[in-house]
C-alpha cells in the first residue's frame, strides 16, 4: 500500500475565456469600454488577455493552460477597464477551489461582482490558547479566568503593492457587555511569513454587572468571541504618533467563539485567514463572463503501480486490429478525443512507441476512408495525436520559421486588401496585391527552407502517415502531398498565421487591418497547398478576387518548392530506409576536394569533384551523372565546420568530419561556403554520435596546427558550433502522471467500457439480422473483449489503491496542522 510520502499531487488548470456581455458603460459618455481579462490564483496574476477595444460585449477568445505549482484557495477572473490611468476593475468572478468541480469542462456564464479588497485574502495564522483560573484576594470575591493568546507565526500572506509589513490585532469581544479588549503585536517588516511569538492576556470575569453575585452564571465569561486579524502596515508615519487611526491594509482574520474552546487543555492550531464579513450586498448589474474551466488534480503513485496499465497502452501498436487496442478504445469512449490524445502522445513519445502507434492508427483510418480527398481531415484519434504532437514539440520550430515574418507584417502594416468591395479610400488594388504577394512569398520561402530543421518526431510521424496513404492509394501520385499538407499547413502553419497570439508568435492580438492581412495570407497559403496536392489545377473559388493571386502563385517554381518541402519533412534518413525510399536531392555542384593519399606518404592534392547532397548521403564523383567515387552516409557525418586558412593557405574551406578522417573541401566564394555549411549542418545536426569538439585546423607535418597535438586521434580542441538545434530540444515527460491521467479517463467512462464488453458478448453469439449495439464498431469481438477486460482489471486495481490512500490520509490528517488548517474549504483527498 502507498504511504503518504509515496504520492504526489500534480495540479493543472485549463481555462477558455470566451466573452463578456452587458458590461456597464462609462457614466459620462455612455459608450463602449476597452477591457481585458486577467486570471488570478489567490492574489497572484497568472494570465492576461489582449485588450478588446470599445465594446460592452467584448469577445476575448483566449485560452490559458498550465501547471499550478503551489496550493491555492481561490481562482479569480477580473475584467479590467484599460482606459483608466489606474488599474480599475469593473467586476470579478471568484471561485473557491472546492467549487471548481461543479464547472469542470463545462461552459458557464458567471455574473460579475464588485471588487471587495477585504475579500482578497490568503495565508494562515498559528495560534496557541490556554486558560488559567485566578483566585482573587478581595473578600467575597470569586475566582475568575484568564485567557492567554499566543500569536506564533503567519504563513503565505498577501503582498500589498509589492511589500508586506504584517502585524496582528487580537481582540476579545464580550457579548453581553459589548466590551472589547484589543491588543496588537509588533510590526514585522518585509515578510509574508512573519514570526511573532507574542503572548497576550485577557481576564474573563465570572460575575455579572455591578458585581452582583446573584446575576452570576458560569457561561457569561465564555459567551464572547476571540478575533485575530492580520494587517499590512502601510503608513509612512509612526503608528504611535497617529494613535492607531489608520490600521493599514486588511490581510485576513480568524474568529473563534470562546465557548468552542476547551478550558481544560491547551489549544494550539493553524487557522486559515478568512475574508471580512460584509453585510452590504451590491445589486449593481456589472454584466457576466463566459468561461470554460478544467481543473485537475492528479494523485500520482510510485511508478510500479502503473506498470500493468502502462504496458497495456504501449502494446496497442502491436494489436491487430488496432480498433481492439486499449489506446483506440480510450479515444472512442471519451467525450473529447483531445483528452485522450494528450496523455497517449506523451506516453508513447516518451517510450519510443509514438510512430508505431500513429502508423497503425493511420493504416486503419486509411482502410476505412472512401474518399481519399477527405483523408485525415476529421477529428479522429490519430489526427488529434498529431495535432497535439505539433503543439507539444513544434512551437520552437514554428517560431524559428515564421516569427520574423509575422513580426514584419504586424509592424509594417502595409495595405493588403484585394477584395474590391472592401478597399479603403486612397488604396490601390494592384499595390495591395503586390504587398500581399510579397508577404505570402516570404512566408513560403521561410517555410520551404525549414524542412531540414523540422523536428525529427514530426518527420517520422509524417513519414508514417504518408506511407500508409501511399500503400492504399498507389495510383494517386498526389496523395503523398495531400496527407502531409493537411497537417503541416492546414493544422499548423495556417492557423498560426491566422492567430499568432494563440501560438505565442505575438504577445497581443492585432487590430482589424492586420488581422485581415493575416487572414488573406493564410488563405493564400492554403490555396497554394491545395494546388500542390490536387490532380488538376482549378480556381473555382467563391472569392473570385483571390484567383489572380493563386494564378501567380501556381507557377512551377513555387509548386516545386512546396513539394520538395513536403518530401523532406515526410522522409527519414535512417539507414534502414536507404534501400526503400528514393533519396531527395538537397544540393549539388562542383567543389574542390583535397585528395587524401591512401598510404602514409602518399600524394595529397586538390581536385575538382561534383558533390551531391541528399537526405540520405553525401557523395562526390568526377563529374555529374558519373558513378560516385565516395559515398558518406549522413549518420556518419560527425561534424561540419569551417577550416582555418592557415591549414592550406586557402580561403573558403570547410571540413566534413567522419569517424576515421576528415574530408576537406574548398568552395568558390564565401557565399557558396556558407550555403554548403548551413545545409550540411542542418542535415546532420541531429545525429546521435555528433561530436562535441573538433579541430579547427588540419593535421600538417605530423601535428594538428590548432593545438599542436601529434596524436591523429586526439580529441578536438574547440567546441563545435551550433549544438543541438532549438527544434530538437528534449522535453521532460512524467510517464507515471500520463498513465494516471489515462486511468482517470477510463475510470470516468467505465459505463462505456461495460457497454463495449456487453456488445462483444452479444455480437459473438448473436445470430439475428440486426446488431444489438449498432453504434459500436467492433472489428474483432474476441480481442476487443479481452482488451476491455484487461483495462477494467488495471483500472479497478489502481482505484483500490486510490481508496486505500484516501483512508490513510484521513486517518493521519491532523486538523489544525499546517497542512490541514482549520477553516480550509477543500478536502485534500478529493479527486475530480
């Protein structure tokens, strides 16, 4: 059984901020307002939308997704007035953590409420309370009680205007007499976790008014209330001089009825600070905000608890038919396939099974598709997995490819409208067409030049789906371009151009003019891609004004560029594919090679050779179309670097380092040298055995000119340039957490698994004309039944561990401890 320390809680939040409606107008002008929305966890702002100009019904249309690194109590959404000089908040939506499950993954309109500064509290306070009985020495006097209140410390207090100078106010209120005893701690400067350790004493009289013994009741002394409030000292003048007229900013309070305390024992506990009670209820209509909130808390066990379910999922790529596998069934039972695609992608990517799974799913989808033109255009499991892959590892590639183009478009703001009905006064249609065409061609050039730096995982997946489609539609030459372009262009580049903020290409949304330009560019690129993948070029479009642009883009130069790009990103340079897939020629031309003598004292000279670089190898021959004299596999290139001029007293030289020797080559000029260096580096930069260091000069006369070492096998003396490209930076994946997410999805949809199991049993023995479960597609009832049974076994076993853990936490939780303070609203063992 899992122990408390064996389980970690990983919390995440996903919010779609839709729109606001019926915001109050400015009282003076009665006009629209420029607003934005922010998200807060307790008092910390974690996200802000772009500003929507002059609207009382603003549409934000933005999404936040991220991990929650700390415990929290409140999730808030603020609608801000951007027109005011100070940060004016129109209204807010605040939800307690334990309320989030009510709205989980559902769109909801929330009413905006006014800001109450006394309600924005967080943190906790540690108290110790004890009672002593005091014997009075006066005649006919009775004993009384004295209460000692010790303020030990506070934790995680709110920061006010960048600082926190907290102090505590301790007050005892006597209910009948209305008398209040007030005492204060010292101020602690610049800390959100102050250590006070101050004790205050309060006398609790056990007699009535006027010391009348007949009015005495024992409960009178404890019919009061103890209140501890925490404040931020924001006064610049000594509080003693002002006579405590200005208490400062309220940070929270705790109220404890005295009758709830046990006078026979010491009470020591942590309390959550609460908001101040406010009897005033505002009836002002501030409008409402549409949100979709998904909050999850994954309780992740030690790795061995997940082994059975993990192995079952990873075996999916080997199950035939794939529709009877655990991964496929997960995609069928969830309401939104993206929920299944995200953990499946990360789990299979981490364990090296992604390509196999994609290939199996793609082959199954191809076999079920009637019209090849609709292939991979729907929201199937395989398309969602590839979508998530491009978002997961493709953003650095996207940024390195087109961010500079998007920045130029947004900053230059050239007119690009080509619809005659939408031209503004003074604009020229032909000039706009040239502006738009220039932008489109620049982006196309950036994209088509980036094929070699496309992340390896994306290339391997594109290769898998291309092979699946080509094997099924061998008589359709354009199918190879159709399936790859449907992902890389229609689901990646085009949406990023259309909404750069969603892909983190721009910090804010753009104005209407720039948005229109980006829309036209996105349409243009999609149109060019459709031309590349179509059997016949046709311009039968609804928007006739786009036809001239498409005609200019459809020339063979641009079409061939896109085809070459699609071929490169869907190819693999692995040695096992060298005899299967035709190589793609990337660059060729005449260079000067330094000949290497085969003997120790053999002749070495410089000769012209015709070099040819493909995605599989680098070769050279005496002339074009002749048999290669030497072929170097790409995976054998350990480094490509410039060579110092002093090596052979020659300019524009570079070296191709191999396991046993280096190939020295001279270009004709510096431009040609840079071109060859760039493309060779891109081709081999992801090689697993790539060197970390190299020799920048050659070995001449028995020693390396750079480091003077005489050992021909000496390790390089200079770091190689570049390093791992940003598109290949490895990402950390928590395999156990991904399996926990899959477990939660199966658990939530156990009724659908039961339906599959019933359907398998019925269809196995059913002999009628109609099937009892017509909505369930089951290709192999026996294998599907076995898979569902295994899933249920794994899920039930894991859920039993969760229940044991919950009981363990409940047994060992100490109410009033720092981890379970009194007044905390949410149960630490609740699971959404």
